[in-house]
């Protein structure tokens, strides 16, 4: 992104001039440089895009055989695979995440499209012969137009997780990406047309919160899928409830990582550094609460602090960079507020705690040194609330029961991890810790076949796997009389029900 570009909206299979004249600046979190501008779509823009999606659905995308839908989806996967280098550079520039991270992530993206294109072909309904001479059949059908509201931290990955399932099921999509990282979803809509998807199947409108509300309220929308903050999730859930449309919500997290005394220390520290500081701690399952067995506690704090201090901050485009900036000035201010409050509450600063000293132009970026606090109590703000940045806490525990209690001491229940060499303990804690996704001796691993989603303040519903595909479908029952004789209830012949 060498020169700023003014993007339009993309719906109905082409770039569209917005009716709204308001525009949003997209700036590099690493330097503050202007990268692009996008429209803040208004009511007329959202209505036009939603109508385009409905027209595409009515034109036959939803009635197409799954085998026929799979062909352009696989073509899109191949196109993404061929252009993943370009996509990685774009994602790195807009989000500030190091290019090494983005190349690794983009390499996985096509798998989601290929997976859902394949399993949709194998979706089978059921039939039953029931008493009274009837056969009951079940039938799946797409929901229709689906609203996909996606975040800035994984603009393509999270969009493709939703989009692949929705399209494979036969839906058309109305996408509203985050205003902080809206460019790659627009590009993806253009590439979908190039891959052979019909016009109107993939539609993108850009804007902030008001545009998202318009998308949720658009008359053709029959399903809503949001990844975002818990406060936003509550609003979306309330709106979906008023409209009686289903929704999936993947919201905030406060991921506990439990490290037992039998875990190899070097391995646990390496895993902890990755879990905490990849993406600058800006993922919904970033390790933010480390619960460490007392015998390992001091050594773990020392070594994790050393690993944090050794991470290289700087240009996201440099393959040698380990950690980039947080997404915005507001995000860095929020993290600094967490740091100040943790100090005030008596936590011990082990590493970081301030912005780094970087040379221009990166001195204008939203950088923060990876920060580790030890001796954090369960009552503290840092233990309970989501910083969504590279600020983590370490707390000791004495017994397995105490570890479980501390891990579950949160309103969130999305991700968790356990480090131990004891197989029986690993199985016990995998059931005892309240989380929708739990890793044993690892973190952040994701696959289109592994369901993903949380409970409580972390939302509801599942991404990935058969659960996701079926959530984009509605299931009907068809009852067929096979008996030669018919019922005449009011003539006294036949049975009721």
C-alpha cells in the first residue's frame, strides 16, 4: 500500500459509488500514515447492498446443487493461495501485525473454503417410517441473506471462517468489516467475482457502528454472525431477538493458562510468550492470565519477563520483527491504563510497562512493550478485565483445585490452556475448566474441522466444523402419507395426530 487509495463499496458484483459522502480514514498503526479511505455507508447504501444479496439468492445461488456451488468456491481458494503474499502484505500494513505472522496465517486461509465446499456436498438429510403409514423426511435449506460483522484483528481469517460456511450452505452475504481494517474484505469481494461467484453473493459495505446497526436491521437479513466485543454482542443479540433471526456471537475473552510443576519450564515459557504476545496480544484467546504452580512460579516469572524484553518491536514489514503495534492510539491508552491500575493495586512489574523508544517513522506508531505483571490477585482489575493488548498477569496457585477455581473466576469462557505432563490431570482439567476451546500443552491452534466458540460473556454458537455449516441452514420436516386409506375425522374415521 504505497499510495493511499479511496475505495468505494463493493456489492452486486462490482464497485459502487456510495450515496453517503462521509468517509473514514484507514491509517497505519505502525506509523500513522494514511493508507486508504473508505465510505461510511448510510441507509441507502446498506439497503442497496442488502437488496443485491437478496436478488442473488432469489436468482438461484441457494437452490444450486452443492457440487455446483463448490466449483467457484474452490476457484476462490486457489486464487487466494496464489495471492497470499499480496494478502499478507496488505493485512500487515493495515493491522500492524508482523509480516512473518501474516504469511503464516494467510497460508491457512484457503483451507477453510476448501473444507466447507467439500463437506456441504456430503450433508445428508434423514427419513423415518413412522406409525400410521407416514414417512417423514428432513430437508436442509439456506437461511437466505446473512449479515457478517467482522473485527479488525483478523480481517481475512475471521471473515473467511464465516463466509466459507455461509456460502457453502447456499446463503448470500452482506459483510460489514471493522472500520479499522476494512480494506482486505473489499478486495476479497472483488476476487470472489474473479473466481466465478455470481454477482451479489458477496457484498461489502464499510463504516463504523451505525453502519453495523443498519446491516443488522436490513430487511433481507435472516441471520447475523458477529465477532467483536461483548458490549457490541449484547446489542446485536438484542436486535436479533427483536427481529427473531438467529445469531452467532464470538465475543471477548480472558484466557487462563494453567502451568503445573511437571511442565517442562523452557517449553512452557516458549508457549506462554507465543500465547501472550502474538498479534500484540490482540486476539480473543490471547493468554492474559497465567496461573503457575508455586514450585515453578519464580523461575517462570523471571524467564517470561526475559522473553518479553527480548522481543523485537518495529517495522511490521520487516521479517525480523517479533511484535508490532496495537491497532490504535485508543487501544494503547487502554493498555497503559491497565498498567497504571495494576501498579496501583500492588502488582509487581516484571517486564515492559511503557512504550518503546523507536526511530522515525515508527515513533509515531501505537507501540507498547510487552508487559508482564507478577503477584496479581484474583480481585484485581488486570485479572478480571480484558486489556486486549500485550499486558498479562501471573498468579501462583498451590493445588489443582485452586487452579481450577482461579481459571473459572471470570465472566468470560472462550479459551483456556493447560500445561502438564500428567495425562490424567489434563483430562480432568479439560472438563473442569469452563471454556469453549481448551488447549493442552499448546495455544492458538485452529483448524476448519475444530469447532470454535465460547460461553457466558464470550458469546454463543460455533464456528468451524459441521456445527458451523448447519448453523447457516434451517431444517424442515416433510410428512408424507403412504396409507391407501385417508382420514375423515369429522365422519368418525381416522385418528387425530
